[in-house]
C-alpha cells in the first residue's frame, strides 16, 4: 500500500533516506580523501632506474676522445678529440646538421702550428673547459636545446657558445691534472699539477663589457667579458709527498690536494699567498689518494684511494669545529675497487665504476648504493649526459655505451625521514628540517623527527596547562557549585569552543608573548603561587564547619587577581635586585639558555585556551553520568560531600577523564593556526619550554607554497599529513571506544 505523502510513515522514510544519503556521502568523502593521499604517496616508493640504451662507435682507430656529451633524449651525442674537433653523432645515423666543428680554428690566440688539446672537462653547469698544450684555456657552453617545431615531435638542437678564452703566460707546462673554477664576469682560476709534482695557481680577474652583438654568429656568441688582471702563485711543498689529485671549489677559493700517502690538504688560494687550512688522513682502504671529485656546491669532496675505497669529506667553516676536515660518509665495501667517480648534477649523487663490480650510484645520506648495474664492459672513461639524464661509458675501442638514468629526482630514501644524517657542513649527524635555500646546489634536509617532536612537545605542554584546570573546573561545576550558578557557568565555558583558533593565536602572540619575554620571573611566580593558594583554599574548606556552599569561586576570583599582582611585583623586585639587568640575560649568561619571544610556553597557553572547553565538557559529562543511586547510597551511609566525591564519584568518572585527556591530546596534536602564529616555527629538537618549535600541521602550512607538485617536498608533506591523520584517528578512536564502554557500564545501574 502506498503511503500518502503527508503521512508520518512517509515522512519518516524520507528522513531515513536523507540521513542515510548524508552518512554515505561522508563515508565516500573520507574514502576519496584517504585514497587521494595514498595515491600521492605512491611515488615515494619509486626507485631510481638505470636502463641500457645501446652502443655506438664514435671514433676511428688511432683517434683519442677527450670528452663525450649526450642530449637528455639520448638521440644525439657529441665528441671532442685531441685535435680539437667536435663532432655530432646519432644512434639512428641521421644527419644532425652539424657534422664537425673545429674548435682550434676558433681560438683567438693563434699559433703557427696546430696545438693539440690536452684536456676537455665538463663542469656541473654544462660548461666545458678546454685546455690546450700552449696554456690557452677556453670555456664553451656545449649542449642541446629543446625545440618542437609546429606540432611535430620534440627535438634537441646542438648549440655551442664561446664564453671566455685566456692564456696562462707564466710558468705553464704540460699538465698532468688540472682543476678550473669560473665565476662569470668576476674571476677564473686554473690549478695545474705538472709531471714533476709542482702545483701552480693561475688567476684571471674579469670585467663585463657591453655585448657587440646579441645574435649568434655560426653557433658562437660574441664574448661579453675581458681580462683585467692575471696572477700566478706556486704552492709550497707542505704535504711532503707528491700531490696526486687536485679539486677546486666553484668560487676558486679553496683547493683540495691529495697525495700518495693518503692525506688530503685544503688550501686557501684566493689571497696573494696560499694558506694551508687543514690536513687529514683520508685513505679508507690504504694506499694514496687516487682521485678527488667535488659534488655540486663544492662542499663535499669525494676521495678515491689507491685501492678503490670511497669516502666523502667536508671542510667545516662554521661552529666550534671550524677549520677541520671531517668524514661524513664511507661507502659500502661493495665499492672498494672503484676506478672512476663522476658527479651527477641532480642532487648530491655520484656514479662509480670499478672493474668487476659495474656501475654504482651513491647518495651522500647512505653508504649503500641507490642502484647498481653489473653487466658493464671494461670502461676507460665515464661521463654524465646533459641534465644528469644518462651515464656514458667509453671503452678502449672508442665505443660508447649509454645507460638512461630515470627517476633520480624522485628516488627517496626513507631513512632520511627518521634517522640521523650527517649533512654537508654539519659537525655531526643530526635530525634537520630545511627544505629549501637560495643556492641551486642546496642539499634538502627533510627529517620529520623535529616536526614530530614539535607536535608532541606542543601537545604535552598544552595539556599540562589545560588538563588540570579543565578537570578541576569540571569537578567544581558538576559536583560542588550551586545549581543557580551552574546554569550560567557551564554554557559559558562551553561557548569558549566557538572562539576561532586564529584569534587565540593572534591574542597570545601579541599580548601574552611580550609578557613571557619581559616578565618571565613574574610568570614563574604565578605558576608557583596559584597552586599554593588553591591548596590553601581547599584546606580551609575541608576544615570549615560551614562546608561547601557552591559560591566559593566568588571570593576565589579576587584571590586569583591578587596572586597575579603579587607575583609580578615580586618578580620585578627580584629581577632588579638579583638578576640585573634582566632575568633572560642572566639565564643566557649562566646556563646558555636563550629566551625566545615566541616559545613553547606561549604555545601551551594558546593551546590550553583552545582545548579547555573540550576537556571540561567531556569531564563534566563523565561526572554527571555517575549514577545518582551511587551518590545517594553513599550519602545515606553517612559520607560527607568530600568523601562521596573522593571515594565514589571520582573513581567512577576516572575513565571519562582519561577520555577527555585523549580527546584533548588529539585536538592539540593537530592544531595549526595557534602553533603557526605563536611558536616561531623553528624546527629544532629541544625540551626547553623557552625555545620555539614547529609542528607537523604548521609545517604543512609553511611549506606548501614552496612545494611544486610532484616534487620530493610535496610528497613528504603528503606523508606528514597522512601521519598526522593516522595518529589523530587512532587517539580519537581509542577515546571513542573507551567512552562507549563507559556508557555501557552506566546502564548497569
């Protein structure tokens, strides 16, 4: 039978379907949200991959190649041989449009005879340094530009741009090894290590000039800088052993030299006289230093010893350990026979090759390789393709083997989130969060430990402030306060929960934070005197024959304000007479404790204001839920009001108080705006309440504007959101289950 639309049964069915639709929609929304978060987390489990692309014959018999480069798409490669000829090749044999480019003919320092090319080396910024036998140093930008004509397929076009050409006029010999550092329009530094073991440092100071033409001339840009001054200095023989390997930082200031006895020396070569900064024994497997490689940024120096052992060293320039060489990483024994090491521009990663062990990729934060490829023919040279997209290996028969390197930027090591990592420039391993910097060679530090610590620290301090006050207030209102006043006080406290947290954060940051900074001693006095006054008041009530009237808070409020006034005046007196000029300065000088204006005390006060209504409401409900029959029975047996509260009500309501604590903890753990405004957002690990902090929730707000979609930082922020969601869900679920159990227990009476 069809019910009329005006019948109660029809309205009940309609309401039931409406509420069912609403509940299902909420559940579907939660499922979609969790699914999106998990989907965005999947790339964190993706590892870097190395794929063999193919091989190509580059040179004829008798030709010696000095440098090889490849485009990111691995369609074209270019080579530079000892004659100074640059040639382009393709894997498919197609015409590149530039079959050959004579770099020797483009020299401005003309020689009567053809001068051979001694070295060709590519830097981390796609610059190629060409050193000729007569001391001429050329800097070219050689690479590939992306283009897509019309709607056709993408193509990479080879471009060459001459940047600078100089000549070492004094004391130049045919070099055994060399290192170059170039700062555009400022300075060029060349370090040469000749076959006798002597080290010479050549400096050219540069000055920018107005460009004569903004157009390329046959693939070569007209140079826009000139040499102002040139100097040369020789390093004294400080190591006592012939230097074997040089490396120069990008600014041309610090020179790293390794010798045959396994020692590493750091020199300051930016002054008129070279100065030895530090030395250390660095050979991890024995033998001398075979090769030195600086990673992007010039802070980390990869040392390869005579047996193939690899270690990474930093020269510290700041802190108490400044002026020391420290080893921040020693690679796994699987790489102890490495013959070649090349840095990869994408991050603090480098590739190694050793006979019998193949290719390995290592990161600074782990001694285990990121990936490996064992089936590798005997290589004589190894190069990195443009943008770090490929690894190029050259065999003795001038055959090039190419491996495609993918997902290196997305490769993630989970130990970096929770383990102590020895980062560049740090004196020891530590947990650090620093996601970005102005430097392009910055090493991201994405440890979640300081953020988890900040979240827990803020939650604990907030609960230490709010939980006792809320519970005591709930006990008094529920069991001791006069019913007339209870009708006004209880809704008033619960109404505090409607206050926006951004308003609370602004209030504590603008008003309470200066009080903590300027009158810390008075605040400590309040924290000591107020509990003493409460205890004294309770003692008076217990011994009073009048008993509890429910109006004690009326005379308790003047006592509270009197305690505030007395504590701050006493604090000012003590500070002026015993801690002059200020208590905060005395703390720093005596105990090295720095008082920050935005600190954990301020955060605790703000979080306490936000969570007191919740804890009060749940606790008051637990106290009110104690069966009246139990209270009446205790009263009938002659128990006083205090005895009934202590032995009957509180034990019965204790699980509800635990629920209130759990719900309050989950509430403050996920709080964002108060922590964001009042904490200072310093991601440090410190239990000192006078220091700042940064929580997981506040960190997401701070960093989300800096995180590009699909970046590593973006994924880590998603992970922190999932972690926070799981923790708060577990805490609130435990609280809900315990609360349901309490309600079932109440039905027994």
